């Protein structure tokens, strides 16, 4: 009976993880439609993050109360950095990349984040990483070279490429911060606080007073289709951010971090399919092959480093009732940051 309950819990968790990955994957095409209607990538990210904060903060107050606020105050330096990088930086840079590159290419660039985590652990923390992690890095770099067709000269928009790699760096920072915040900040509190910080930061740099608000009321195109702009904004805020995050949190509670991280790579496939269906974007054969190689390398690196516990960190289990082990830092679902 107990084994049946465990199997059912894992099945439900897998369903939540798949749903989370798919809904996160829908953000690129809808953001690209809004950008095409006149919003800058920074403004599209600002609307998304501000809307998410407006929904998540009340949820924190309802379900976490004063305890959640105390936890946020205790970790405010890390939460501010998380909002700057994991929320504002990652989403804005991804939107910049997606506005200049095929959505599928932009998101696979971002998902190379685990490669940077390996480099940080190896050279920044001086932690011994498994040989398989170095192998994963090498595989991912070969994949990136294939995507940009480096043998023929850079074939991608340089600004878009740099923005995608910048999003990967922000994703790597997210993983590192998760290590520091595990067992300290509740995931819901962390995301809400990060969204507030991200919204404030983007208010300063996105020039919201110049937002073409008529784009939200006008009918705008998305590939061969069209809809009012507010529909795209609502999707970004409600489905691709709040619902996707909550589904991801529900998945993490039922699955191991390694399984959750593996399933999150479905987001890359989902984003590419959404872009194909909604924007008629297709990838070249080299980009498809290179993308598969990048994901393989990133997955190998993530799986390998997810087993590493730096010497100064207490062994897994010391976090007791918090339930998420510090050694699982790179095993967290990548999709939860964009």
C-alpha cells in the first residue's frame, strides 16, 4: 500500500513537472508578439514580473503570513541578488535573445547555465567536480559551436547570442543562490520577493512611462493568427509565470531534484514547438543537432554536479524538515527562473 502511494505521488509529481515545463516554454512566443507590437524586451519583462508580483505577494500573505515575511527579512541580501539575476536579469536577457533569435535557440542558450555552474564550482569555489561534469561541459561547448556554425563564421545575431549567454549566467547565479537559500527561504516567498525586486529594478531601466499601452488593447499578430495584446500579457503573467511556478513547486515536493531537473529540459522542446506553431519559426538542421548536443552536455553537467556537496556544507539531511538538500543545488528545475 505504501509503495502504491509513493508511486502515485511520483506520478502526480511527474505530471506537475511536465505541465510546469510546458507552461514555462510558452513565454517566448507570446513575449515576442508583444515586442513585435512595439514593447521593448525590457518592458515586456517588466509587465510580466510586475504582474507576477501582484499575484504572488497576496498568496504569500495568505498562505505564509508573518512567518514568510520574517524569513524574507532574514535572507534579504540573497533575495535581492536573486531578484536582480534570477528574475529580472534572466527574463529580460532571454526576451532580448528571443527578440533577435529563434525562440528555440534563445532558450537552449539559456539552458547552458549548468555549464557555468561547473566552472564556478571548479574555479570559484575550488571544489573537486566529477570527470563526468567536465565531460558535460565539453559536450555542451561542442553543441554551442554547432548551433552558431562557428566553422562558417558567426551565423547568429551577436547581440542575441550574448543576451542568451547572459541569461545562462543569470540562470547559473540562480542555482548558486538556491544553495544559500535552501532551508532558509520558502520557495513561494523567494519567488514573490524576487519578483518584487525584479519589478522595482525594471521600473528603473525599462522606461515604463514610454510603454505603448495601446499594444495591450490592439489586436496584434502572432504568426498567422492574431489576438488582443492583453491576452498575451495575461498568458505571460498568469500561465507562464505564476501557474508554471506553482506547478514546479508542487513537482519538487513530490520528485527528487534530479528527476525534476531532468524533466525541466522538456521546456526547451516545448518552447521550440510553441515557436513553430505560433510564430512559424523553424530551426536549421545544424541548430537542431547542436541544440540536442547542448542539452545533453548541460544535462550531464547538471546531473554530475548535483551530487557534489562542498566541504563546508553540512551533509544532506542536516536541513531536517526543510526537505531540500544543499547538495541538490544544480538539480533544481531550471525552468523556474524564466
